[in-house]
C-alpha cells in the first residue's frame, strides 16, 4: 500500500515528485517533512514557502522577504495582533484549567457572544476545532430528532472527524459520504433551484428509514465557490424556505459559520434602519445583481443583524450555529451554539466534557479577538474594502477575459477564472496562484472545479493592500498570457 | 424533552437541584453557567470552586485560598510553568499559521518526540485533542485494514467525537457503543483473563462481517481504575499477547497514551541496564506484587524505554500511538503517531488537514513541555514520589479499613475505597472527594464502580506535597468515620 499519491489534473499543492526542482533550503525541509509527517500532509504551491513571521496582513519568509496575505482567514484580526497576544500571555501565566471548575471568563465571553445572535440561540458549548463543533452538532441533531439523515451541498466541507468527513464530499466526492447523506447542488442565481433540490431531498429522507436529522450549510458556501446570500432588506434570503422545509420534515437547520462568521462578510444595516433601500449593505458581487453602494453604518453588535454571521443575511434563525477558525485568531477554540431546549434535551441524556474546550487561555484569546473586531470596526472595513475590491475586479474583468463571475460579501470574494469559452479553467487558476506567489501575494482557490480565486485576507486588509493585490493580479494574468503565447503546447 | 438530569446514586458532580444550598457568589456563577452553557456541562464537587490562579502544584480560588492539586494531569509540568508560558507568548507574538507552509518548529519537535518512541513508530500527525487523535487513528485503522470491528475495555474512555464516543462505554455503558464494538473486562491480577477475553473477541470479530480493525487500550487503564503494566525486565507484559492476537486477526494495536504518556508513570531503567533485577523501576503498587524499591536511574530519553510511555512497560511496539492531554501543558495539541507504511497507505488515499493541528504556538508549547519534562527530571520525580506515596498509603491502609487495593506507577496511583466487606464503596468515595475539597485538596475518582481515588497530580509534586495529601486523606477518612457514627442512617 506504499506509493506516491496520485494527483489527477492540476493541483494547488506541491507535488512530492518535483522535490529535486526545489532550492536546497526548501528541498531539505520538504524531505524532512515527508519523512516525519508522511504523505497525508500537503504543502501550498509548486515552490512551498517557509513562513517565519506574521504581522497584520503581512507574512515574512525565512529570508526576510515580505508577502501580502490574501488567504488566511484564521488570523482574522491580523497576524500576531498585540491585544490577542497579550491576552494569551497574561492568561497562560495565570491559569489554564478546564470547565469543571467555575470560571468567570467563559461566562463573560458566552454572554458577549450570544448577545450577537438572535433570540432563541441561547446556549454555547465549547470545543477546540470547527470539526469538533460540527461533530457535536450532528450528535445533538441525531440524538434529539432520533433521525440519521443529513443534507449537504455538492462540494461541502465540514471537517475531518470520521462523522463530519462523512458529510464532506469535498474530501473525495460522493463515494466518501455516508449512506445517510444526501447531496444537493450549491446555490446559483436566486437560489430557487437550490431550494427545490433541498425540499426534494428532505422529502426523500423523511420517507426513508434514515429520516431527516439536519440540513447543514456553510452560509457563505466557501468550498462550493463562495455564494453569499443576497438579502434584500425586509425580505428573506433563499435559506428561509430551506429552514422551513427542514423543520417541516422533522430536522434541524445547522448554520456552519466557521468560514463566514465573526464579521468577514461585512457589516450590514438592519432592515429596520434601511427599509427604504433596494440593495443590501454588503453585497459586493456582480453575479446576479449588484449592491447599490450603500455606505457602511456603524453597527450595533448586540443586534443579530450586526453582520457577524452569514445566516443573518438570509433573515433566518438557525436551530444550531457552529463556529471555529477565526474565533481565537489562531488559538484552537470553536463552539456549537444552539436553542436551549435542544441543549437541555441533550444534557438530560448525556454529559459533555472536552478537556481543552473552553479553557481559560483559549477563551481569553476569543474575548480579545471579539473585542478587536468591534473596537477596530473590522466588519465595516470588510464592507468598504470588499466593495472597492469588487468594483476594481469588475473593471479589470472588462480587459481580462480570464475573469468570469465575481461574487462576494465583505472580505470573502470569489473570482471565477474561465477559459476562452467561459468555462472553468482550473489549470490557469493553479498557474495564477503560483504566479501570484512569485509576486509575493498569497491566495488560494476553491469551488467544485477549483477555479474560484478565494479573496479572503485578514480583516484589517486596507485599500492600499487591495491596490497591491489588484496590481499583482493584473500583472500575473498578463504574464500567464505571454507564457501561453510563447509556449502554445503548455 | 426538558428536565433535570437524572443522576443515579452518588455523584462526584454538583447536582443542579442543590443550587440553593450554595453561598451567594457560587450560586450566581452556577446559575449563570446553567443559563449560558446548559445542562450537559458538569461541575466538580457538592460545592463547586471558582479557580482563578495556578502555580506549580497549587491552585487558588477567588478568595485567594490555596488548594493542593492532586487531580490535574493536563498541566503536567506544573500550572503556569514559566518556560511554557514564555514559549507560548513568544511564538504568539511572532507567527501562528498552519501546516501548509513550511515550518521548522513542527519538524524539530517531531524529530525530538519520535526519538523517544521505538523504531517503527516513525510518523507524526497533529490534531488539537486526544479525541481527534483517536478519531484519526480509527479512520486510519479502518481504512488500512478494510475492517470495522474495534475492541475496548468495559469502562473505556477514548474521547467525545461521534466515532470515539461510540467506542467509549464509560460515557453510557454497553448501550452507547456501536454495533462493531466488542467490550472486554479490564485487566486484573496478572492480566491472563484479560488476554483470554481479547483473544476470544478478536476471533469473534474476525469471523463476523465487521472483521477486526483495531484493539485500542489506554495503557494505564485510567477510567477502568488504573492498571499499570507490571513489566519484569526482559520479559513482556500482558499486552504482548494482546498485540500478537490483534495482528493475527488482521487488526492494528492502538496504544492510547493520552493519560499515561509523557512521563507520568515514572522513569524506568531499560531491561538491558537492569537485567539482574527481579522487580521493575516504577511499579509502585501492592495489588499483585510489589516493586523492589530500585533506585530511579537517570534515563536516556531518546530510548524507547525512557519511561515516557505506558506501552513500553509491556515491552511492546504498537502500530499506532495516540497522545493528548499533557502534551502542551494545557495548550490544545494532540497527535497520532504510527508506522510509516500505515501513514503512507492512508496518505495515498486521502489528504489530511487540521486547521489548528500542529500550529506554531501549540508546537512551541509542546516543545517547551517536553524540554521541561527532561530538564527537570519529572519522570524520575514521579518514580520517587510515587513510590513514597504508595509506601505511605500502604501503611495507612493498615489502620484504615476503607483503603483496599493500591495500584500505580509513578504519579498515577489508584486507591480503591471499599466497605466493611471489602466491596467497592462509591458513596464513601464521593464523600471523601468532597471532604478533601473542604480540606483544600483536589482529587477525583474513576473505575467501573467509581470507587478508585485517582492520585494524578502535576508531575513536580514533591514529598512535602505528598505528606500534605496523606495527612488530609487520613484526616478526611477519620472525619467520615465520625460522621457515620453520629448519623447512622447516612
């Protein structure tokens, strides 16, 4: 069973068989890594980078060279943010235990966090990773409903435990999901076809032996190529009928906020405050309609319409919400939030203890991160810079035929890379990632065809950062065009 | 489905229905906690404690009162150890990313860690929790063997993801385990009955549709009441025939070192260096034979017989080793170590990425922790103080009939609490935990009958700490005896 992994088609990852093409320093590290960590680990880029330092929106390699980070959503308030670092250092020097002693920090943070959710989402349970949060959400949903069936999108990714890998077709397609999973196409356009498929799947599961336990969606559909909701103030988004159909079939609706959560999608004014508007506060896409350029409002973060959560763009209230990645700016902390009656029903049947879950150091990091999101108005920055990026990308698309649809909200923007016929061009997308890396701009791709540039930088990303990215993107596209002309066989 | 959890019999945990008996400060915190975190969370003790600070083997409550910590194995090198705190603070201020960029820290640590394992355990994969490590180990075992069946002990606990909760009967008995799980009794005496049951279970699974994927054991059997191996130098322990039977049936042997790992069981001289001995270096129990009081040797930590691992006491080499709790002294970090051919086979089929797994800050904490374990000779301390504790506990048992069997290695000692007929006495065990808490000594219990005091303090536990524990234990036993006499109905 030994062997080199078979990578079909172009890959965003380093290929181990190309190790001899690397400079000596990277070659030694890559060889050591393969020896110690094995073949299941992947490295970004044709030429992997050794990163040694980070600050704000910048990363630095071992030679001191600087890179613009357009990829990392985990250090969401910026790499090595001093307030988060200070909170971690202070708490680590004071106490780090667990949730079987009383501790005020976890209660203060839970109060603070739950106040940003709609009434009805009243309880928090803490884990260390988004995978654990989704795993717990499924345990709860299956336990409370007594059903097994789960509905996910075609390229969904919800984590790596056995249970959530079994609902993550992005890890290996339809063959890797469990028999109790039904797959629907990710939404496009106004989402009506998505709604139709979910309703059909809930009906099918309800009539099967599995029953329906849950519909779970990443509310920005990150791995499916970025599909933010297109909320019109006062009217529900396309997830509203999905939630209704889920409950009608006896299931629970789980909003996976691991990717969109904590302000990445930008602030957005509440329907009440913008009832005269015709667009939305944060829509930044060109795909199925465009935002009207409404100025960002100062946002009440205790209101559910604060812009912290992707589901709120659809004017829905989920049964369960899962959080992860940006929650502690890199410290391992995640959570499952849920209706109190669901948590009570679960707690009456079984205890839950996660050794590191909700530990004081992780909580301190999470509290500092939430404070910085608020104090530095990062959702508002996401709205403003995101809107600028989309307008400039749209302008660039006028001269660069490789740019197809652009969809986004705040600082989560998907840019489709297409061929001369407008079809997904994965090879060019991968070449673009590597050319941008040569230009010291770090970015990734997603989507079923892996042809969607994922613009997802740390939230303090500035207009100046955006300009640098746009300049290098335009340059990279030009370079690739010249390479294709000079190497027609490539 | 609302309702107060039904707790049968005595409980080590606070009962929510007793909230009105608490002082005002704790009552408010407990009420807030139930409102925010819900009923699945449990608190230690009749009267929960608000812990606000820790240092070495001491914890401090909100009033500044000091407690001796005989419970916490996660802050293994001592609460708030300055070298670990400094490593965390320094790395957090520098960089915290993920494993898709090259990083030297994870490679240096992997080299250092794997050198303490026997040849053949060559690869490390990093997760955030022991649950995730065991979950990954099962994914690997099932994937590589093509089988589903797993054998565990009767009160086994391997974690809280859906997959590992399904192999953890301690969470809810036989009814909670999956259909592909077989349960055997935990070892007693020389382990021969345990071996017989495992062999029978491997045969049964091999002949079933499930097949045998893995036998997984916590090598100190912590939740089963503490059963350290009783290795005689030069001869294998009772896990050796278990490993042989596992492989003969086509399965893999997983050593869960989340509880025993990283030196808790004490240093022990290698067979080669102690070939004239008749006892063992770290055996500290009286249950089925006693150690001969061999002096602790200075240990070569690059040797597999370093004493860092529980499985090494049985002179076996597992196929997979899982690590967790003490690994980063409280920072969420865990790992699965395995034979390279297994990791290669897994990696050829699928990628593995854990967002926070192996992040630079967690790795820095783990490296500092391992450095401190070595530099402060903590396994040697565990051996010396553990041996002292057992000799004194054995002396105490001569006058305290409540003390039954004593089993242990290093600073993991199980002390059975029994009734006048020598039978497990859970009620008295729970009363003892609460009386010790009143005396500012924090300790827990385990075992199928929940009557085993779990002596499992931070590893810098001193002879003076041991004396204080012994004094309070004797005093608590006396107090409980008086209470029983004065309240015969209790």
